């Protein structure tokens, strides 16, 4: 239940994650101000009482806390720091970036926004579209502690595991890149190993069931391979081009910190190949089909 002290919320970016998160905020009674160039994404939220604005700046003229959830760092930078960006809003006091953009951009946003007395939190998400739908996302928050506490009820609307990672800007982004790099690497490695097992004569369903009861189990084997991939549907819910973007961000930040990333560099090549073979908006699990075509011949033998 909201109170007179409940902050008004702005939400920019109503894609696969953002629209579901915005619905949870409406469910909790938050006053919601929206910006998205897609009228179809806006429509169901406007029907429930949210208000649409023409620019991110207008959202920030009406909202104390502005959440951003968009695909790429360049869009975030334009939405926040552009001529019609959040930074120029008259009401906003906290900017929360839920996008995956990397720690370098998080630090730039914090430096620019602090000059306007706007606190910046980097708060990337884990849990995918299913987590957004169910309100069970993990939220990894870096930045000012007081701003984090001010946003705690907001994060609780769509998050199950919400953690303040530290006061240094970019720590949330760093943890998210670690998370996604591990998902990308285990997807490639587990798929490659299982395809060997299939070609050697193992039944894929029995194999994945045994792996998931053994030490090789992972989120990839339990949620991705045992689910969508086994059905040959390849629709886990995270775009291929966005996972490749996150892998590239990880590698760039690892180089900045002087950390070797040999395995991660090889993983990136598989996502590069998958991206070169068609629509970038396809699901990230298309990388399994790339491995499939490399490791299984055309003899008609059973695949995943």
C-alpha cells in the first residue's frame, strides 16, 4: 500500500523485461510515468493508470526515481545524458540503470548526474524474462547506500534477491558481467560435452537427467538445456545479440583490469559465429545449433 511519502516512479524501456517489471510496480500501487517509443508496449500499462511522456526528460520532470531498462550502453547514455535525457529533469533525484552496460559507463553516469545532485545506482538484473514475469529477479545494486534504501520498496516489487553490492559505482554492473559470462561459458561447454555424448550413443534426455543429479549440474543444464533446448524450441528468453554484447563488455572490462580471459575469448567466438548466421534478435540458445552443426554429421542421428 502506498503512502503520501511513496515516491513517484519513472520507467524508461518497456521491452521483454521492462514491461513485466512495470506491471509489478503498478500492482504495488506506485505512481508510474513511462517512456518507450513503441505504443504497443505502452498500451496495456496506460490502461491500468500509468502515464506516458514524450521524452525521458519529461519522465524525469514527473518522477522522483527513474528506472532505465534498455538494450545497449549507447541507448542508456542517450536516454540519461542526451539533450532530452533524464539528467535535465526537474523532479528526479535518483537514476537507476537496470540495463547491462558495464562498470565504465556506470561510473560516467554517476559523475555526470552527481553534478545535478542526482544519485545514480547501477542495478542490473538476473533471472531473465521468467524472473521478470514472476517478480523473482535478482537485483545487484551498486552506488550510494541512502539512495539504495530509498529504492528498496521499488526493487522489492519485482525482485526476490536484492543486494547492495557496495557504494562504488559500477559494482553491480561488474557482478552482472560475471554472471552472464558464466552463463555463456557453461552454455557452450555443457552443450559441446553433451553433443559428444549424443554422438557416442547416449540418450540426450537420460544424459541431462543424470547430469542434473550429479556434480556437472548448473543453471544451464537444469533450466536451459533440460527445458527449451531439449524441446528443440530455442526460446529461453534472452536475445543472442544481447548475450554477445555482454560477453564483449566482460572482455573489455577484464582487459581494463588486466585480468586474463582466455576461455571467455573462445566463448565469444561461438556467439560471433551464431550472430553471423541470421537474425540477431534470435534467442541466445541458437549458439547450441552452431555447435550442433559443427559436431553432428548429417547422417540423421538423434540430436538434442
